[in-house]
C-alpha cells in the first residue's frame, strides 16, 4: 500500500492542478462557514438563529454540508484529472510497461482516494471542533461528541464522490469529457431524472439514486425543516435516513470501484 501511495505522490507532488485544487479544499473546508456570519447576521423568524451554524451539535451538520459541495467539486476533479492526465501523457501505459501490473496501478488510485478521504475527514473533525468550541457557551465533551456519527458519514461521503469520479475517469479517459459528464451528472442530470421519476411514479425509490444517497450523508440541514411537508404530500420523506445513507453509499462505492476495475482490466491501455 505505502509503496503504491509513494509512487502516486512522486507522480503528482509537483503537479500544479492537483496542488491548487487540493489547496483550495484545505483553505475553504474549515473557513467557508465563517462567511455565514456576514450573510446571515439576521434571519427571518421562520428560520433558526444563525447561531446554529457555529454551535454544537448543529455545527457538525453545517460544516458537513459545506464539505459536501467542496468534496464533490475539488476532490472529485482531482481524482478525474489524476487518471485522465496519465492517459493523455501515456504514463498509464508506461507504468504497465515498466512492470507495474494493472491490479497494482488500480489499487494505487484506490489507496489515493482512501488517503484523501481520511485527510479530508481529519480536516472536518478538527475545524468543526475548533469552530464549535469558540462559538458554544458551556460546552462539554458530551455536547462536542453529539455528532450522530458525522465523521463516519463524512468519510463515506468523500469515498462515495471520489469513487464515482474514479469510475468516470477510468471509463471515459478523456479529461474534458470526463469532467463535463461528472459535473453535469452530479449537479444537474441526476436531479432532473429523479424528479422525472417523481412525476411519472411518485415513490420512495426516488431517494435512492446514487448521488442523492451520497449527498444525504451530509445534506442541507434546512431540508430537514421541509421533510414533513414532503411526507404529507407523498407519504415518504425527502431525505434518506443516516443509517440508510451510510449503507447505501457504502454499497454504491463498492459498485463504482468494481465497475471501474472491470473497465480498466478489459480495455486496452
């Protein structure tokens, strides 16, 4: 594992695209929530106080939702770039010619997204605790730890997005096409397909599309306020439960990695 990670690090340690995208994530993940101090200085009566953004235990949810967007964008793009750039520069082929078998090459990418996920989760945990401690009066260890498995959900969210990016990278291989499809699918296409399904067949199955399951690991906390209205109209909620999202995202991650490996193992390099 460490040998393969070392090879990945040596290939991309001086790559400006990977460095810049990763740096943006490192800077924005712990600080972007502070923008809410200016935007939400005063909130309408029907919304909770802006203090919920920063205080325990709700700070876990708001920091997670910000990380949801940043992970899907910055880290997803990093994974796609790391694969497609090697195809374009023929370093993927050269790695195999030089003695690295396909399994080890693929595992190198899997270990990379695993490392990114652990690193991103550590940033999430540390920054959330620091922000929560600063803004919460009378906090104690029990209140700090009242996260409802947020660190695990965040880790699974990172793995879910990046394993999907890995799948897109290995199946499409062209940088522009892969990034375009990833962005369109994550941001728009699946949303459209889900609501077309609701229009044609209003059923709870609309919640179990892959990106929605992964997103619902760390959803927009305000959506929980409207969940009851959806239940009254359709007899099912808008959001996947935490347990359902964790199990579903784990299964989707395994599926994405399995299909990516099948594509890579069968295609000419």
